[in-house]
C-alpha cells in the first residue's frame, strides 16, 4: 500500500461507485434471467431484523461511523481507503435495495447463505481491513519500540 492510497480521495469514491454499479447491474440481470432472486428483508444473514425504515437508518448511521473510523485508520496506520470503499459500495447497494424495494435482492447460492455482489464486497473489505490491521499494527509497534531505544 502506498502512502497516497491511505488518503482515499477519488479512487475510493470510484471503487465504491464501481461496486454499487456492478451490484445493481447483477441484481437486475439475475431478476431478468433464468436465475432465482430471493428477497431478504433482514440484515446480516438474518441475524438482525426490523422494518425496512429502521434497517435503512441503522445502515446509514453505521456506514457513517465506519467511514469515519476507516479514515482515521487510513491516515494514522497507512491502510488503503480502497478496502473501506468496498464496504461502502456494498452497504450502499443493499441500502438502495431497501429504499426502493423494502428488501435486498440475493441471487448467489452458496453452501452457507444466499448472497449478492454487495455482500461479497462488504465481506472482502472487512476481511481485508482485518488482515491489514493484523499486519500493520505489529509492524508499527516494532518500529515504535526501535525508535524509542
């Protein structure tokens, strides 16, 4: 990761917009094709339930807080904003479904769950952030310990 990636900027916005576009496009294609599309009124693999309005408000609040924290991590720890951009694009894609349809369109059947492109982007972004933190934090601690001697 380059230091200029940490700032985010237009690249992060483009990644989030790209995820949103691909997510919405694949949902339309799945609905128009021979594949089955399931409507998921719940959140987080059915673990969080509530009205569409409540889920939309909670998603917007959580996304705002997440992006604030992600920006701090990016600037302080040098983690690329591209990973949070994946999360943002996916979260916006599913929230847009809730706004328009009252539920999220899922169409990719896996052994564990029925998901969509937005879910994949969120999972990849969160796992990527966790890995980046697991790698970056110990390195920073070692560097800090070495300079304080």
